[in-house]
C-alpha cells in the first residue's frame, strides 16, 4: 500500500452543463468572478466555457470524460491530440488539474483503460511543456472507500484495490492528489 502525503483540501464549484435553459458561458464565468469563486471543474471540454475562462484567474480542473478513456489509452498520439485540442489551444486558461475519468468503477467496461489513459495524458502534458503547471489525477467517490475513519486506517474496498492501486502509485510518483467527489 502506498503512503500518501496529506494536504489541505481545495474546494471549487462544478460547472455542470446537463440542463435546459442554461445561461451563456460568459455569464457563468462572470458570476464565478463576481462571487470570487476561484476554482472550477468542467466535466468535459467545452469550447465556449474554455474561451470564456481565458484571461481569468479561475483555476480549472478539466475532465477527460469516461467515454474518451479507451481512445486516450490506445496511444500517446491520441493523448497528445487531446491535450492539443483541449488544453494547449487555450493557453490563457489557468489549468490546474486534468482528471482522467470520473468515478470509474471496477465493473465499468472502460475501467481497464483508466491507468493507461492517465499515463498517456501525463506524458502529453509533459511533452507540451506543462508538466510543472498541470497535475494529472482521477476522481473517485466515497463508495470506493472501505474504511475512512480514522483517516490513518483508510483503505479502499477490495474490489477497488486492483483498479486504484496503480493509480495511487502514479499519483504518489507524480506528487498529484487523489480527487474525491463528496456529496452532501
């Protein structure tokens, strides 16, 4: 089991776009700035939102959506293209994290692609000269935890250990956090 260094939690607001009658992206970004919300998560690349984020100080966590995991895992070239299209193209956006996959479960058909996709995205980030600026991680959820209290006894459910073991080592080696979705 890998030993992870704990750090202070960072909190932001997820910008979900699965609804009707949403305000235009620039209005949402302006609201973030007006309310001094300094961290945002996009669950998938969105050109209008990324353009609106340009030049702001909002720190962005951008997801590689689960349906993209197989393609990104298939080759470093695919990962390079993903980074070019969704990160490098928006050089004035303050990218902080790329979350490869969201709440991937061991039973998901794409689970086998999580770790290789993370590796390829990390290589693409480094190759683009952004390795010191952007951390690569993934987002899991509390259901993956077998024991969470006290934190020193924390571990994953047995079915998650095979999936997340290599991920935890990757995060440790790259000094990146494990992202956890929490629900009230």
